[in-house]
C-alpha cells in the first residue's frame, strides 16, 4: 500500500509517498508527480524518507518527473531518501543525476 500526501508551499510542491513503490502502487505516485507538473510552481520535491521499497517502476516515475520538470524550467529534487531507496539510486547511478537533499536523514 502507498499513501501519497501533497502540499503546496510558496512556489514549491512537496510530494510525500509513504509505503512501498512497486508496479501496483506506482500509479498513485505518477499521478501526484504529473499533477504537480501542471501547477505554476518553481520546484517539485519528492520526500522519500518513508519509502521502504522502490522498484524500477518508481525509478521510472522519478526520471519522468525530472525530465518533464527540466523541460518546463522547474527544479525537481529528491529529499531524505530512505536507505533502500538511496541504495537503488546509487546502483542505477541516478544519485549523480538528481539533486538529493538530506541524503543522511
């Protein structure tokens, strides 16, 4: 199960998924990311501290969001990835692509 909270704070949308991101739950995160891209904001921040597992479908959504944000002149950042998520990002070498805040949170 995946819960996704979204908040809009002064030109930045924060997306906070809580749970596992896999093939079955990823559409909820994708909807939140795509919806955030449709808002007039400067930054989209995905907080990954409460994600205990993420497979390639979650990675694909993050890459899709990153590319779309960059195309629209917006910043797309990840914040506080959990240890399993950070390991996956490092394994895929995406830690060098994404701006990742609070890596050690």
